C-alpha cells in the first residue's frame, strides 16, 4: 500500500514518465498561447492597437502532486511607421524561463525579434508581415540531485557512490532561430471585425539538445499554423476565436477556443472595464476555462487546465494554473500609430 509522501512520489514519477514518453522533443507551451504571440509566430509581433506592448505569462503545473514545472514568459514589442506610406516595423524581445523536476532542469531563452508589416491597401487595414526571431538558449541541471542505478547496492541507495555519468555536463548554451509570416485585415460593417492567419517555422537551425555534448541530438523543427478572428456583436460586446496547430517531430498539438467580451460603462470607445470569459481545448489533453479583465491600458487573465488525457487518473484532473498580464500604450509622438488611419491590429 502506498500512502502519504510515498504516494505523491509515485504519482510524480508516473506523471513525469508519461510526459517524457509523450512529449519528447516538445517545446514549452502555454494554455494562454494568445498572450505569448512571439512564441506562436514572430510575425505576430506588433499586431495590436498601440505603439508598444509588454506581456508576461506565468505557469505553475502539477504542484498538487509534486514541485514539477514552473514556466515564465516575458515579451516586449515596439512598433513604428517607416517611409511615407502605411508600412510599419516592429522590434521586440522574447524571454522564457522554465524549471522542472527533481534535478532542476532549467531552460532560459533570450530571443530578439524583428517584424516588417507591408500595407496591402490604402482603403482599409490589410497587412502582410514577415518576422524573424533568434537568440540564445541555455540549459542546466543540478547533477548533485541525480540518482542512477550505479548508486544502488545490496543494502539500498547509497548517495556517496558515483553516478557513473562521467560524460554528463551540467549546462550548455546553444542558438536558435525562427521565421514566420502572417496576414491580418479588417472586414464587415464599418470594418469592425478583425482577422489574422499565420504560419511559423521554429528551430530552423536545429539547435543542439544534449547534456552529453552529442551534436547529433537536435531540437526538432516545429511548424505552427495560427488563426484569430474577432467579431463585434454590437457596440459593447465581441466574440474572439483563437487557435493554433503545431507539429514538432512525432508530436502534434491543437489548441483553440473562444472568449466573449463585454464592455462596462457608458462610453463604448473608453469603457471602464472590459470583462471576457471563455473556454479553450487542448485536443485530447485539457479543458482550459479563462477569465480576463481589461481596464485602461492594462489587462490580466487567469486560467486553469482541467486534465482530460491519460494523466487524469494520476493528476485527479488537475493541471496547470496560468496568470498573464499585459500593457499596451501609445507614446503620443508625432508619428505615433495613434494618429494613423491604418495600422496592423487585432
């Protein structure tokens, strides 16, 4: 019979084993993927109403069973017009931090990004964007917390025995690169609705992925298709659909869902608050209810994964908690997008 801490260790090991079997080569991901646009596609940088945007997402997963996964994302973007037409350029940076497991597997990304938005119409918002992102990835583990078969003898575990992992290095640094393209436009009565579609190719340089200095072990390339549609139902309410489909090696993931938004206050152009609620589904994995509130330039969203995959027995349906915060603002300069009739937005 397994009880107490032993039971938790058993569940933790079971979950982590299943995760490793099913997610080999899988990138870090968020349920609030729409709040980390550069991780979806670098060409989604700058597609918002404002001159700059700062976004952060924090994920805390499976802590009801073990101190398993903590992940944080921070991205910042700055958009500015170029030339005499309606074209724009966006510069940005994506930072990502993840720590997982007993050995403290830590991954840090620092990825600058550049995106060019080419206007396709002088009558309405319609842009084709080409974005690039690339930079440094650093991975590390705490080798003092590793246990191997070599440390078990007839009397049980002996931590003073060598692990036998003589070729293991505790950290390494590699480089990564991604490219993406997207199309965004407005449509419908008074151009009140928005749409974007995009595709991205991540890890195009196949970064190394081994603590044993084995250069033949690489990160699999990842392909991501994204879509978003926002319909204005009336002056005070809207319906937003977001979805991604990604393929990385043998792993595929489809996630999508919708948010219903309602403006509070008498001024539809400057509401006191905008409250949104909805549900997303990561196919064959988790249901994700989301609650979001916006006031002035600031927005915050809270979500929680309800596990529906083969892990649900061990996890008791509990998955990942996520919190996101974003800030979008104008600089009120002479060439601010605030004064442009046409600019990339969603």
